[in-house]
């Protein structure tokens, strides 16, 4: 199997919409260009939400056709399109459902994926989802998903698809797991403490000078009183 080119966001969105609509609204499948544009621009079950035009979706369709991931249906008054996801990637419907959810909604935990794929494929439990994710990550032909680092305070790790290449992983700004970040925080804290200590010393010196001029002790009593 020849390696697939890295897909753009709009290309993964188009591919995901085709698979989703095949399972959820089979009576309207294959989809027309207008239906695809509407599916790509949905405000629900999409992350990120986008505003793609006809020309952008058509360009994505052309690229997906070149990669054999989309097939154009001939005949009738309107051109229609269908996906070829499972055959090209050599994955079962369970894996295709997971990839679709990741393409449409972005990185998710196994628990979130089980809910997101409910209308595409009904997994028995979360462990079944995890098993197919691990299978996708260990494919000899090349991984199609990867597990992301755990977010601060999160109980589960998220998974992301690799159809667009490896996702950029941002280090959480409030994470203390990074040695470099931790050392930077400590250095800043030490500098702040040193500044405060210098200010306190200056205030003590000023207080002592004022008390001396007024004939008072720093504790508030007059010097020389018995």
C-alpha cells in the first residue's frame, strides 16, 4: 500500500462527513456537494467549527479522489460523492468509526470516543475502544492514531488521528512536570524573594534612622525613659 499524503483539515472534515452521513442518513448517501458543505460547516459535533465554501470543499474532494479516498458517482442530474476509507486504509468498520470521530471532533479520550461513535458503531465498552485504538497505533503499515500526553488534572489520556501527520503537542503552561519549566519558576521565585528581602532591609534601615532622629526605639518607646 502506497503511503497517503498528509491530509489538510478540510480534507479530513470532508472524509469524516462522508463516513458519518453514510451511517446516520443513508437515504441521502452518496452526498452532493451542497450536502457536504453543510456537513462540514455543522456547528454541532465538530471541532473546530469551520466555514468552508463550495470551492474549498470541491478542492478537498479532488485531492481525496486523487488519493482514492473518495469516489465520484456518475449518473443523475447532480454529482455525488462517497468515501473509500475502509478499503484504502485497510481498517475494519470499528476503526473507521473511531477515525471518523477523531477527524470530526479532534482529540478525545476513549470514553468520549465511545459516546461520539454511538451512531457509527456501538462499542460494547471502553476497553473495546481502547483495543481498537491500540491496534490502529501499532499497524505495520503505519500508525493512524497516537496517544497524547495527559493534560493536568485529567484522568484519561486523549487520542488523535495521524492522517494529517503528527499533531503539535503544546506543553501545558501550568504543568510542573517539565524540568525546564520548573527550574524557570524556581528562579523567578528566588529573584522575587531576594527583591522582597532587599526592600525589607531598606525599610528597617529607614525606620531605625527615623526613630533615632525622634529619640524613639524601633519598638515605639522613647529613648532614655525609665
